[in-house]
């Protein structure tokens, strides 16, 4: 009986500990400013102060940065963002991605305020290109307004296996795992190919941030950027890749296996039960 009570208390502590997650350094200044503004609002009128406190908590929540257990294996592509799969479609990639393929598979993940806003590398490789466009006030999810949104493009070049895959945040000269080399765009004949991740900013808070630079090596699941307060992340893969997720599914960045280049399977459907 005593052991059971200890186990229950320990389980409760574990669950409470899971709610306390680290805050990414990119949010420290913004959260600090929001806290100072809250103090000013309390000095003016306490109800305004409580609203400021609530807003500060929401801002802090969006900047949380939990560690993730990243699956490893040949052919695996992981989700680049937390959120819900909004669309899965095969289409011609936008010209500003610079991809050679005439058609590709695009998986769009919508990010809500409740989701972690960190963007992670779906594959390992070298950051070949980063492009940033400052947009207008278009909202997420509308193809006709795509050019109006601020967005940042990461093109990751993969290569055949030649060594140990780099860890999160490390820049190394060794080649990445071959898994992602088979799930990408534009081969150069040596197995080196490309995948694209596009951060798309929200309507009100048009700010996308990169943590990496061109030429830097990243491991699968590595943190590569953040979208301040939501919107969407698009992942571009070759048209022949079969997605292992369905529209409406919830993604966990760095953990959910979104595709497997070595698996020949029918596309998945889903239903709510």
C-alpha cells in the first residue's frame, strides 16, 4: 500500500514536471518586455494588469522548447513542425524554392497558439539555401495570398552515408545519414538531393527566424528556426514519396515519421472516432 502511494505521488510529480518546459532563448527578450508592460498595466489599473499577465503567459507558452525523441533510420523523414496536417497535395513547387522537380509532394502543417513554434529539420544534411521574403498581411492557408505572407525557405541538401549523423546544433563536415537522401529533390548524380521547408508567418505577427546559416550541417530533428505566433510550415518532398500521415493528424516536430522513402505503401486515409 505504501509503495502504491509513493508511485502515485511520483506519477503526479512526473506529470507536473512535464508541464514545465524550457523556454527558447529567442523568446527571453519578448517575454521580459511583456512582463514589464504587465507591471505598468497593474500600476495603472489592476484588471488591465491581469490581462497583461494572461498575454505574457500565452507568449511564454508559444516559446517553449521541449526536447524531442527523434527516430533514426534509413529513409525516414520527420515532421518539421508541431500542429495539424492541413493539406497533402502534389503540385509544381514555387519558383522561389529553386527546386528542379516539375512536381513534388507538399505536406502543410497548420500551427496553433497551443503548439510548439520551433521548426525542426525533417532530414539531415547541409543548409544549401535560405531565402527570406517580407510579406504583407495575407492570412495562412490561402494559395492566392501566398505571396502576401512573410516566409522563410530552407533548402537542405542531403548526401550518401559517409559518417556519423551530426547532433542538434552541430555543424560538421561529415556527410549525413542516407535516409533523407532518398526522400528529397534534385539529385546531382552522386546521391545528393534537396528537400525544402518553408516557414509561413501569421497574419498579425509576421516574424520568422532562422537559427542556422547557409553551409551549416544539421542532423534530422535539429532546431532550424521559429515562427513567432503561429501560421504554417510546408514540407516539399519528391512526388513519388508516399506520405505516412493523413489530413487532420496531429504532428510532433522531430518525432512523427511523416514519410519513409524505403517503404512502398498506399497513401493513408483517416477518420475521427
